[in-house]
């Protein structure tokens, strides 16, 4: 679960949790089988505690802030260079 991007969730453990709810068994069956846990017990635990919200979008944005700034700066320079190249007028025309 990611949660909503505009809400404030902790970016470290223990994560915030969703509201308790009773999920469908079909959605949990594969995970429960892999862990060797009866699906009913997984449903019951989620109904009591909810599920952890791991804000992976927020974590990724936070970890990539420097790269984002470098990419934006480089892209801005490329746009500016392309724009300037397109603005060059042939010789003999006024620079109006």
C-alpha cells in the first residue's frame, strides 16, 4: 500500500497503517500460501490492525531529489540552446 501522496505518512518504520478492513481471500491467497499461513488468519489480522502504508513514491522522490534537479537543469540548458539556435537569422537580415 502506498497511501495518498498529499497526506503525511512517516518515511521510516513503523509505517502508518490503513484503516482495518476485511480484504477478499482471493487477493491474499498467493501471499498466504507462500508464507504458509491460512488466508483466514491474514484476513483477520488485517481486519484488526489494517495494513502498513509504505509510501514508496515519497521515498523514491526523496532519494532522487539531486538527480531530478540535475536532469531539470540539463533539460533547461538543452531547451535554451535549441531555442537560441532557432532564433539565429540569416546574414543580411535585420536583428529585429
